[in-house]
C-alpha cells in the first residue's frame, strides 16, 4: 500500500459564499472539493433560523503549496468581512494520481 501525504484544507462558511469560495480555491490550484451542510456553535453563537443562512464545509485535498495559497487567499478576501473558519490538516491518502 502506497500512501502519500497531502494537506486537507477545510473551510466552514455561510452557504451564500459557496460560489465565490469555490472560484477562489480553484484559482489557487484545487482540482476537486467536497461540500456538506454543517451545524455547530462557536464564538458567534449558534444560528437559530435559516434566515441567517446555513453553514457549509468545503474540503479539498491538495499539495502544501496549494493549501498555503488557499489560506492566504481566504484570509485576505474574507476574514475581515465574514465569520469563516479555515484550517489545514496533514493526511495520508491512497490513489495519489487522483490528487496530484
């Protein structure tokens, strides 16, 4: 079994930002992603109505340089205006050819 080390970039944001975020991460070099609707609570409290919008989680597996570029872009374009969480994890994956 041959595992390759990649970076898992996770972004949690309002669903209204989905199309902009996808465009930005693709421009950074992301080839694919997964989106899921999520719920939770943090320093900005829990959303109590759908009127406020739903939260989504976007995940992508990329090389380290792409992950860092995504984080720089998200930080520069969104952090001062929106409640967004973004983080990077190191993961081991099979089928390297699907991701690099």
